[in-house]
């Protein structure tokens, strides 16, 4: 895929979003819409993106968008799909676009319902690993040892990040994939593949956040890339909940460069770091076993 | 065509006659028969519609909002706890101007668990911006769902059709089934000018500043106030076509009455019977059924109350620490308009206790004599309270 072929004037994300400098979630939307095109309706709950889009009467997106209640993304998307189908408009992609709080936490029940029914929606979670729009509060997507305003230095988050991909796989959805803003080609290929499949498709998209992760805005891509290289955020796909495919087999890099690049991890003790590394290694081994060594690199 | 059916079945059949395009369903007693019936109707192909088995009432309303946003006619039914769970999205549906029609079976809220009739569930949603209609009988359920869509789509506001748990949901009555062609004529397909449409991309529900926010709310409030007249206009057209009247209030012997008894839902039947009994005893009683609670038919109430000395309000609900909710509404509507009238509020029939003509007569006697079985608590008198 030639990235240079995408010109600004054809972008469905127009200049003038309300995000912070270096916002990973803005890139996430741009890359996604590059593939989905105009025949797309976006459903977004409360979250960074309901601010990024702009203040009425302005919008930086030139596809139809509905901003919905926090926990209703998947259910509203299911209703939109049903409404469109009832009117014979079954070709339109309904993109449910929620952050980690809106997906892992408050929106999870509705997502589970839609996945169980296999509603024909594309659900993308842009994961910045905390409630960033409300000012950096921990979610169940926040990694262990991480600082947020509700897991302060005196009480850094003890729990691991919730395994959302495993949970979606257990629902048996036809397609689930992890992706990162640091690898747009991989992301776009996954969105494209998702478009060719009917039913509930889920993409877990890592979108680094300079404001909440406490790194310089110009490091957004680099930090997200380090998450892949250190095997903290592996890129893989799951088909029908059964066929696991690994998309990248990075040479093992220590987690330190990733953690040290971000202020949110600077209060971790050496013990916490060691435990973090152990978790990463264990999760990686489990993943590789599920993928039976199959590498489906792009 | 005439048929015997329960209120829950009538609600489902009315949704079919209204040719709803999306049904979102979650079971809760005593509404469940409605969504079961619709599953059957859609399953066997008698209605071309999408049926979504959602995982909660919150998602039922959310998916109705999504469907309505695309320009589809959406329907759901709920009750009690389910309605309470929907609270957040009820505000959303009216704020987004989605003309959804929802049937609510009025059932008591827990704890303790109780499946029987009580109006606190829907009356505690009265500030969510939904048009609220309370049915008196099964025919009223059938007809008001159809009128409901007509009004909802003309003003772009959602409508809640309320029917009393078991008294209507599970009571079979003989009713007239409207002819499909005539319903189609009364209720044309829904084609909103603004919707989620890839050929005309628009953004709905963005963040908005304080200045515009208050204007949006003001417009909604003004539209809502006009719904009293819009409903009566639609009801008049419905009456022309189908010969049945379903207005925002229903009166009996009000003109020469000295005492006016006000109620909502099926209690209005008992109240109406009590008026006959009281008149027989020489008491100049009249009755008024408020079928619409939101918007509140202030002008109609004021006109009906003029010249009366006493009003009795029967509330199957309560606002704890205040009084019956309808009593408060009536007092607020009459404030400054009828200063001489006494308003006596009774909290009666909650949690499924029967309201009968006899029980209403007792309330009237207590109002006249100043003593009786009902126990005073603040501004309300409670019946069926253990000593």
C-alpha cells in the first residue's frame, strides 16, 4: 500500500481537530477512514474523540457521525445497522469507535451483547490506556505499575491490563485483530480485511497519548513502536475465535526503553519492572503457543 | 375486526400495524408477552422488521436510538426496573429528537420485589422529555401506540405508552382491530429530513456551548408544550377514521360536580364507577382521567376544575418526602388559577393493591367527613397501610 497516494484534500478527517499535539487517536481515525471511505457511519461515545471531532456546529469528520452515551457504542451501532438494513442499505459500514474506558469498562456489556449476536459492525477500540479525556484516570486497560490520577504514586496500579483480545476471541467473533498507529500499513490491511468479513469485527488499536503517557508529542509514533518491539503490545489476528495469527515476531527488546520513555512509569520500582517483564514474557509465550508459531507477517 | 386479547398482545399488534422497522427486545415481567409476540410476528414474516435481542434495557433503548437516527421506525417495550435502567438513554432519546414509541408496563420498583401495578416507575421518568400517555383499557393501548407514532414523528419526540401491570398487561378484553390500510393512511412511512445518511453526512450530538445548549432545550420545551394540542389533533383525526376518542384528558359529569376525582390509568375506570355510586347517594361527584402526564394538560385541567370546591387525587405512586406525584402536578397546574379549591391527595393502590369503586367512595367519604381509614403523612393520605 502506498501511503503517499493519500492526499490531504481527500482525507475524511479534515484539518482542525481538537486533540492534543501528537495525539495518537487522531492518527488512528485518519488511517481507519482512509480505508473505510465515505460509505461509513461512525458511532462514538464520550471519550477523547467526542472532543477531537470539534464543537458544534463544527466537525472535522466528513462522514456521518453520532455521538452517543458512554456505554452504548455497540448497542447504538447495532441499532444503526438494523435501521440501515431495514431500509435496504446494507453496504454501509457501521464503525463503532470507542476508547479503552468505553470498551474495556463501561461499554463492555453492550459490546459483549453485540459480539454474541454477531451484529454486523466494525468495532475499533482506540486504546490510550486510561480515561484521558477526563484527565488521566485508570481504566482496566491501564498497565500495572502505571501512574494515573486515580492510581497515584502512592498507589500505582497493581493489576495487569485486561486481556480484551482473549475475551473477544472467547465470543467467537469472526475477526479480531490488534494493531498500532505505529504500523499504518498493518492497521490498514486489517481494516481492509475486516471490511471483507460480515459480523462483529473487533480491532484493538494502540494509540499513544503524549498528555497521559507523559512523553513528548513528537515521540508518539516511536513510543507506540517500542510497545511492539518490546512485545508488550503484540500484533496478531484471531479468526472465528480459533485461528490465531502472529503478524510480527520482533527480536526481543527489553521493556526498559519503552517504560523509561514515559513519565507515567517513572515511579515503578525495580521489582515492579521485573514483574512487568515476567508478565510480558509469559503473555508472549502463551500467544506464540496459540499461534502455533504461525507468522503471518505483512 | 373484533378480537379478545391482553394489553401486552394489543401492544405488539399495534407495533405491527404501525409497521415498525426495528424492534429491540429485552424481557421483563409483565411486559414480556409484547416482545414474545413481536418475535413470533417478525419470525414468521408477518412484519418486515429487524429484531434485536439485546442484553439489557439500556441497550434496548440505545439500539432504538441508533435505528431511529437512520430514519427507521423503532419500537421497544419495558417495565419498572428496566425503565429505571434506561433512565440515562431516555434523556438521550428525547434530546436527540428520536420519535421512538415505547410501551411501559407500570410495575412497582424493588425493594422489596413486587411485580404488580404502580406508577412510580414511569412518573420518576417524567423529566426525561418523553411524551407520557397512560391507558385506561386494552383498546386504548392498541390505539395510542398508533396515535403515538403519528405524534412522535410530527414533533420529533419520543412517546411512552403506559399500561397498568396485570390490570391491562394480562387482562383480556374485546377490542376492535384497526384495518391495516386505514392505519397506513393515518400513519404514513417515516421520512425525517435529517438522519444518518452517507449521501448527506451530518454530525449528531456534538459538544455544544452554553449559549446554544439553552436554545436547544428551549426549543424542545416549546415543542413539548404544544404536544397537548398536537395529540388532540391527531386523536380527532383518529376518531374520524376509527370512531374512538383518545384525548389528553377524559371527563365524566364534571360540569355540575362539586367534588372532582382525578386519576390515571385503569384506576380511572373504578373512579368513573364510583361517580355513579356517589351520585346515587346524592353527592355531586365528577371524574377526570389524565391520560397525558407529559406534557401536562394544564389548560384542560384548569377549565375542568373551575367552580369545584374539592379535588381528590388518587396517586398510585409517591415522591418520598413530598407527596403523590399527580397531586403535585395538579396543585402546580392550579396554583394561581383556582385559589379556593381544596386538593386532597391519596396514595392508594401502590404495589398492586386493588383500586375499586368502593375504595374510591371511601376516600370521598373521608374527604367530606374528615375521618376515615387513610393515614395522613405530610400532605398525602395513605390507604392500605398496616397499623
